[in-house]
C-alpha cells in the first residue's frame, strides 16, 4: 500500500526541518538557511534572541527590496508612457 495521497506528487521533495539553535561544547549557535552558523553565544536564550533579530532584519530587507522594486517598475511604466506621449506622430519608434 502506498503512502502517497492522490494530490501528492512523486517529484515532490520534502525538506527535513532541523533545529536552528544548537550547542557545541557549551556555547550556543544558530544556523541560517544558507547553511551558515552564527555564534557563539553564552546562553541558549541569547542565541534565540539573536536568531529572532536576524530573521526580523532579513524580513525588513526583503520588504524594502520589494518596495524598491515596485517603485522602479512604476517609474519605468511612467517613463514609457511619457515617452509615448512626447513622441510626435510619425517620428516614433
């Protein structure tokens, strides 16, 4: 009997989620998605706090990049419209 459900795909890859906080020789670290390690911290609570701060910083940067990208696309659209309006008929592209 197969453990696949009807909506499951054979090509679907599931990733094991591991604990991001870990200790090594009494010092605490956290793992990033990119595979890096940040630390050492003296206490687990400090590592957890710094991980939360790290994630918050990344999310803020991603949100800022998304806002910047939207603004860039709007400027390009406005410039394109302005170019079409400013180009005399018959002399356009």
